C-alpha cells in the first residue's frame, strides 16, 4: 500500500532519519487536514487519553509551554505544538531530489 493511501495502523514505521528527528507519519493524512485553530484530528487517536499501546501518544514534551511555564505539564497540547505537520511529515521512500552526503553522528 503506498503511503498516500495507507490507513492508520497498517504500514510499519520507518526509522527516524537522524537522532532527534521528529517521527514520520506512517499513514495517509489527507482526511485529517487541514489542522485548524479549533480542530486537530490527530488528537483523536494520538491525544494524551489514547494510550492503548497501539498508537503513539503525544509525548509529555508536547504538553509543556516552554516559553511561558516550562515547569508545568498540562493535559492540553501546547499552542506551539498544535499544528503537528509543522514538524511531522508523512513517510515515503523516495529518492533524494539532490545529492546529500549527510551522515548521522
């Protein structure tokens, strides 16, 4: 199944391309976009209450407002982390458009 049409939970997750890289999304996201100010469909499965052992839940670091209150973990996603696709992208096995000699340390 190509990643563009994969249902959640079907495709295996690819490894992160380098240390501390945001995890890639292993399923199609077209049905979950756009993420709006009042609606984030990602949280229906990946929210803090979805810890069923089958899906990756939003990590604690995403529920801390690092600018205003770095010592407090809340139940809500921090505003700066609301738009998941700012960091997380769908996984795909595609050739690099430009040569790259990057080596992870």
